[in-house]
C-alpha cells in the first residue's frame, strides 16, 4: 500500500474507487510508482504500465518466469501485492528477484530471495534465505550484506508510511542513508499495515464474482434470487442487478445454507455447541426444525425442492451407537421416521420427493446408490467409483454424474429413470481437453479445461458446445485449476475461482493479457506437493493378535505408549504409559497468578521418559523438559503464530526439538539439539524461509543434524545446524518413496512429520482424528526411501468427549522389511496385533 493505493488480486483500489474491467488475467503481485506513472507485475509474468493508478492497463513486457510478490510472507493471508517507490521489483519461482530497466526485465544478483523492496529508483533492500539482509545504492546492480544485531534474522522488508521497515523474528528496524540499523519497535508492522482485511468491503478476488468460494454459503431460491450467508446475516439478492431484496440476522453461529421448497434452510450452531436446522418465517423470525438440544442428532442433510420433506443422515432420535446406514426422513406433513439404507451412505441431492443416497465405503469401480422416495428404497449401480459418486445429482428428470473413461477422458453419465425407478445409463464424452465437470441448473452441465479457451456447456438436446471466451488477448493465459472448487447456484456458476457465468447474459471480456501469454505456472513446491497423489500410499492389513498390552486410552498416543499430564496447584504430574515405556514423574513449576493451559509432545520410538510441556498464558508460552528426575526449563522459541512443535530422537542419546511458526509474515523454524546425558544444548539454528511451515522437516546428512527445506516437488535442500555453508546440499528424489531395500547405503535421514505417506487399512489406520506421525526417509544415492513410520492418535481419551461409544486410541510402529513392505505392530485399546503394509499406486479422480 502507498498512500491509500491497494492491490486486491486483479483489482486496483483506492479509498474511494476501484479499477474497472478488463482486469489482468492473473493477480497483480507487485506495483511501483515511477516518474511517468505506475508499473505492475502479474502472476503470469505479464508486466503492465498505466498513466495513473486506476487508469487502463497497457501491456509493457513479458518475463520468462511467472511472477510472485516481492515480499512473499506479506502476501500470505495479508496484502495481495507489494508496493515500491521509483522502480518495480518482483520474484520469480526460482528464488530470483527482478526489476525493470525501462521496459526490459533485469535479474538482481541475488539467489534464494525472500523479500525485496525499492525505496527509490536507486536504493533497494532485500532478504535472502535463511534471513540475510542486503542493501543496494545503484538500482540493484550490486548488493552488500547488512548484519543484524545479536545474530537476529531478517524476515521481510517493505514500505510503511513512506519509510523502509525491516522486520525480523525479534522485532523491527529502520535503516539510515548510510546503512546503519536502528531498532524501531514503534514502527508500523508491515503485515498489519497492509492487511487487506482492514479495507472496507468491496470487490475482491476477481471483482465480477458474486458467488462465494464456499458453496455452503449460498442457496438458489425458486424466484431466481440468491440467499447468501455473510457473517451473522443472510442477504437475499437479485443476481443480475445485485440489488438486496431482504436481510435477516442468523439464529446461530457458523451457519450454512441450503435451498428448500419455496425458501431456504439454515444449519447453525447455537447455545455454544448444539447444531440445529432453522427455517425463516414471513415475520423475519426463525422456526427450529431439528435440534441437538432435543436429542436429535445431526448429519448431512438434503431438502426437497417441491415439498417440505427432507432427509438427515442420522436417526430421528439419539441412539447409544452411531449407525452410518440410518436416515431420518422428515415427511411433508411433519411426521418423521428412521429408515435404514442397505449400506453406510450419505445423502447428496433431493428433487421431486426423491433423495439420492450414495455409499460411503469403497466398492470398486461401480459404486452403489439408493433412490429414497418416502420410505421406499431402490438400489442403483453407478457407472463410477465411490469418490466420483459423491457428485451424483438429479438433472431434470434424470440422474447425472461426472466420471472418466478408461482412457482418462471426461465423461458425463446420464441415467434415464424408468418404471419402478429403474435406471438406464448413457455416456456422453466431453471434448478433448476437458478435465473437470460441474452440474448446472436443470439438466445443464459445464466442462472446464486448463485455460479459459477450454469451456463448454452441455445440454441434452445439443450435446457439448464451446462457451464464449472471457479474455481479450490469449484466453489460455487465464489458467483454470481443474481441482479448484466450481459450482452453480441457480443461473449463476462460479468456475475455477476466477470466472462467473450467468445463463442468458453476455458482455465485454473481464480480463486482458498479452496475445502471446503462456498459462501461469504454479509455484513449484506449494501446489504440487499438496496434491494427494504426490503422497506415497500404502494399503495395510491386520495380522495375528500378539497378545494384550497396556491401555493407551489415558494420554496422547505416540508409538506403543501414551503421554499424559495432570496440572496441579504448584506443578504438574507427567505419566508415560504403554508397552514400550512406563514412568511417572512430578515437577514443580514457577508460580503464576494467570490462567494457564498446557500442551505436550513426546518423541516417537522413545524407550526412556522424555517430553516437552508448554505452559501458556494467552499467547505467551514457556517450555519445560520432562524426564524421570522431574521438570526443568527448556530454551525453545515460541512464535506469535505457531504452526506446530515436535520432538524427535537423534543419534547418541540426544533429541531434536523443532518449533515452526509465522513471524511477521515469514516462516521461521528453530531447531535445538539437546544432549540428555550432559544436560545441555549442543546445537541450535533458526532459519527464515518462504516455504510454508509444514514443509520444513528435520533430519541429518553425513553425520550432521539439520533442517530440510523443499525447493521443488522432488528436491530438498539440507541446512546443517552448524551453519556451515560448505555442508549445504540439495538432494533429488525420484518420487517413488518405496520401502528401503536391504543393504541400501544411507547418507542420512529426512524425518517427515507432515504430509506423511498415506496409510490405509481396515478399522485402524489414521484416516480420522488428529495424529502424531513420524516417517523416517533414508537419504541414499538414488533419492529417498521409507525406513519406518510410526505414530498414534494424539488426542487424550481420558478427556475426549465421546458420543455413542468409545473409540480407543490407536498406535502403530512399522519398519521396512527389506522386501518391499512395511511390517510391525499396531495397538488398539489393549489389543496388540501384527501389521503389514504394501506400496500401491494412489487412485486419481482426475487425469494428469
């Protein structure tokens, strides 16, 4: 932000006005005020010029790499673009920073750049990993390093109220003309100063979009209007004029909305915890239709469009044990009755008095469904698998579901309904390039490809027809994420988060880009690494029962044991209980008059008592090390916005404590190695990175402890805790992540505590709940392989509130058997049994 100028994705804004369409095809990530106007960089690498901030954009140049904000930390959840004075700067996806010489892009002579800002045409500041500050006085042609006091690390640089501010993980600094730093705790925080949430409500995302990103916040009404939940109000609007027709206060918190016969329904939380279904009245009040306060359990709900009937995935009255096949049918006359589907299922749609229930268990390539009319059920076999079956909908008087052919082509399956609800399926293949299908109003459907040039509409009487392009220039420059949420509400459809289609309405293009633009590339290690199919998948099966072990239901299960703590008036009692570890200790803590909370964590695979406990009063926390002799303070940093903290065993009787969080908009990770026998810290390092906290992992390489940071989906960079630049190294992985074979030579390990391999099995595997899992990957000459994976459900059963029975804590410990499988032991309650897992290829609901 500069003097009331803002960037909100593709929209330029001041305090009083917003830019008009056409918008850039990709969000604006950087802006600079220069002598002859303004310069802007968009995420697809297109550079724009404008005479004034809100004036029409002119394509100036193109860069080979797609761009991202010049201060990535600020852009994450806060400002949508970064501003400069005198010269434009931006980052590419390789960690290089760029500026403009006239209309020609020029790379700055820095690598692994986290943040850069120009404060004048000649003066620039930059931060490179792992937190080094640099300064230039010649337009970014040469930089000199600027040390921060006491080993502090810079996180981000920027402009606030016309002055340069350097954020560090310990505070803020200003910088003089001669490069001297001065602590400035009173300086405005860059993160809060430019936070988009401080702006008054107006256009954001892509300004034309009316529908919210969350489809559960909008409902189409029979008269063509839309009802939207916005905070604690419901607004009914005309989607074409956007005029507000009606406004109601919601009857609870966290409300979601669904269309129903003649109106809509809300499902909200009220009285602090209870879920309830509410219907609006003509007087502007609410009628309660179902309420957990009345022992009426909640579940997925579908409402009929032609009557007052509706169906809930739960029995009509509370039962001691949950039945996933039980449904409460609320009839139009107000009566209700529990019915049972032939298999566990969820409701997905209801039209004309008929509800569709889809099986939740994986039944292979042909999922099962039920047509529920009143209390009568008709079984239906679907032409798609379970994952795609959840998209089953009524389409006019027929069924419709999107799937894929054996060759990976997108297919719309339509099911004609005959006598006695018999279904006859027909397949309609989408044009080449279509990757995602959504259901529109009635029998209409839409197919989306990779870019705005690949949009089709389907009608039963006309098949697939290409839709008009929404881009002036090259429509392929407006890339569409086929996995981004797309949906329709009445006549309005939100497509891939960047387009909105209103049936029967046409107009000028919404976006502009250069004619030769290429689709914007995703950031290489964020989006791809978060795709589910990038995780290795193992199918697990139970073996023989190996006996009875100690009960793990009192504490946080780790790997064959559980950790439990009990605060007392002057201290805390810590208990390790299980097959691999059994110990109790008590320690005194410094007295405090404040109200405090405790959290704890223990290492996977421990055989001696070790744990870290955090005692927090609000956001201020202190950490204590618990061992057999008692408790003692432990020097581990706490960040204002923590992600998580972990404790991992290392070689030689030591452990590594890792704290990761967000400080001033950048990710900060601190690793501390503690020698238990010597009772002292033997290594420590704090690093700053633009990687999300969950991607920074601890480990070792060639005998050195350190941190692994991802640089791409298959590349990891090792930073030793010693800080030796010569020991830094990048390791490449082939992506197979199979169990380690016998005799493989190991150079070190990468201990993965987030985005672990996906283990699935009958009745035990970590598919629900919060789990603490540690996966040890061996670093070999050929890449990475899985040495072991172990963990447990990290909720404390002694304090966990159950409804309908107890689900015992589960824990497991598996190691590569050298022959392609992971084998070991699992615990469930007091039962101990053998477990074996094999690597399988993950199923994909979308083709590559």
